[in-house]
């Protein structure tokens, strides 16, 4: 079962930062936080993952709170192509991914 | 690098008919997964292969679903007979090792059972 809670939907203005929250209050010490997104009619696409420290790559930044009970995915300058469903997943290495229902992000022109 | 290939892209069948989906993983990826995604829900794992052996099929409805991965490369997922509730997108994913790096999804096959 998914161990995360996400808002069902969010809007963001094009060019602004999109901040997607995720609660994972029961996360254990060796579980990572992963973010995937799914654009309409495509398979899920990996965005970023982290354990304790904040992470940044060319797509996004991941901010994990010190107690690791929540995290935020930041898309620094949202574009229309970022409209998608975003999944936050907690997972131990080697185990399967449990997807919840995610957050449907709509970027508005 | 070529991605995970799936076919067909769309399929419409009548209930009680049979259907098969095909997946070709990324070259060199030993682990292959089949997921079912019902409209409005996240993907749910059906079966996981490591090379040509089954690692986890606990969520596969074995009375009607079957999957194989002969020679540890391509895989097929079959439904026989199909039910209305099987309407979903069937996603294939692959990775270098179980749950490891390079975990990549295909675009899926959208099945409609009427």
C-alpha cells in the first residue's frame, strides 16, 4: 500500500515555481523518497529521489524535512509541458514501487 | 538509448475474449515488471521477473492472467478470458537490477473490454 499522502490537484502559473507537497509520516530510516510523474498517455517518468539530504537535478529539487516525515518537490520554472500527475513514493532499495493516486498538476498559461 | 517498447498501443476486445500484450525491455535490463493502471489510479504491480524467473506474482489474478519471459528478454502478458474490470492501461517497466537504477516505464497498452 502507498505510504504517502498528496493533495489530489494543484494549479501553477507558467513560469512560476511549482511546489508539490507529500506527507510520509510513517517512513522508516532506510526508505527513500522517490518522485515520478506521468504525462497523459505515457508511462511514469523518474524525476528525483533522496534519503535525507535535499537533492537537485536538471528537472527538479527535492526538499526533505529534517524528521523525514514530509517532502516537497519543486519545479523551479513550470512550463505547460509539466502538466502531469506527480507521484510521491517511499521505498526501500530493491522493493517494488507502491503508487498512490498522486497530485494532478495543471500549469496555466 | 532505446526505451521500453510495448505493443499494441491500444486494444479493444469483447468480454470473455483473450488478449496478449508484448514488452521489450531496455537492453541489458535483467528485471522486468508488469503493472496495471486503472483510470484515476496509480499503477499497481502485477508481476516481477528477474531474468526469466518470477520474483513476485502475488498480485497477479492467476485464474485469468498469465505472463512469461522466455529467454529473459521479451515478455508477454495474457488475459484469458477478459472481464469488463480488466479495462486499464498495462505498463511494462525494466531495470538493471530489482528496483535498481534505470527503472524505466514503457508507454503502455490501453485495453478496453466491452
